[in-house]
């Protein structure tokens, strides 16, 4: 299994019901392998997705600068919600399409 980066996104942007959104914690650990970008030193990155921009920062160090990130393409991000193996566990996977770092759409790609 290769390295992945982290994604932070406001759950209100996700195409989910209010009930489904309520199950998602503030930082559920969204992950992606779809964005190729590295700071010097090969650190894991955190991508901050919003409607109007994408920003990037180094995951492992608090206080590191967050920079604007120009991106056009699709980003698949995913995480498990709840305790794996429990009846309430849910795998969530989304496809976000960006053009010049502006969100075009997000769709859930698993149900």
C-alpha cells in the first residue's frame, strides 16, 4: 500500500442527508492518492478543499504554511465512519471535480 495524503472538507459540501452528515466527526481522516504534490522532504500533505479554492499544507507539522494550490481534475477521497466491523460502520467514498481549483461537483461513488 502506497502513501496517501489527507483531505479536509466541510461536510456540508458532501451530497449526504442530514442524518448521514451527523454521523461524520469533525475530522474523520479523509484520505486520497489522487493529488501529486510534495513539499521538500516528501512529507504527507493535507489538502483543504472548499467551493472556491484548494489549499495545501504539510500534515505532520502544526504551524506550517498553507499555500494556494492550483488544480484541475478529479479527486477521490474516502474514509470509514464508525468502528470497523460494527453495525453502524459506513465506508464513504467521494469524487470531487475541480476546474482551476473551483469545485464543479461532488458525488458519492459508493452507496
